[in-house]
């Protein structure tokens, strides 16, 4: 079950059109070398980053792009709730053993071209996982097998996870909630 506005059959909704517009803008950010790995973060909790990344991933999948959505917010993961999936096995399970079992972890969603990796088992050290060499190898695998890969990460102000993973990405999108986010914190996050 998908609880996202863009999942509905109402293709004319304002919300759906907003995500399509964002998709178009991201597509034209770098026309010669399209963004393939995109990190989504926010300045703080409750700003809508997980809903934004879910709808954005859906918009790319609807365009025919083989899209992977990964919950790398290992501190407060929610993508499994949004998509009605179990949290485990998931992303953190890829770090167990010498060779990651991608076939067991990557889930096909009911929507064409959209694949999901939930957060997985609890990890006491998320930053170390995201900054590891093994993470770099996983990103190489994702790049080779998907057109677009989205990483849902914790808020950038709270912990270093987003900053560590952001150095490995083609692009970073910061979600800021209108009339909610402190201007100085938003400016700090962008810089």
C-alpha cells in the first residue's frame, strides 16, 4: 500500500504536478551528466524529507527511470512505514558479511520501475557505515544497476550522516519547511 499523493490515479493534482516539476528541474541541473545519486536531507525533523524523497522517486519511476530509494536514515527510519513494508532486512544488513546480498535486500514496489531498500536492523554506528569503503562499493553497484538512486538521510544539522554520505553523491537536496524552519539554520545547512 502506497500512501503517497503521487501514487494516486489523479495525475492532475497540484501536489503530483509539483513533484513532476521538481523532477524536471533536477533533470536539467546537469544536462550533460544527469544526476544519478541524490541525497535528500532537511535541517531538522518533521520537515517532510521522507515524503518528499518518496514522491520524487515515484515521479522518476513514472518517467520510466529504473529508480532505487534507500532509507539511510538509520536513526529514525520511516520509508518502511510509508510503503507498508517491514524494516528488516534492509540497508544496514548489506554491511554484514563479505559480500552484500543485494537480491535479498532490494525490494520491488507495486509501482513500475521503483525499488526500495528499507533501513534494516538497528545499527549503533550509522555514521561509520555511511563513511566506509564498503559504502562506496555499494554505491558503485547501485550506479551500475539503476538510473537514479535516492538516499533518505537524517537531518543535516543533527548528525554527520548526511555530510559523510553527501561527499559521495552527484547532488544534495535539502528540504526546508515553509514558515517552520529557522532561516539561520537553513542558511547554515546550505553552506
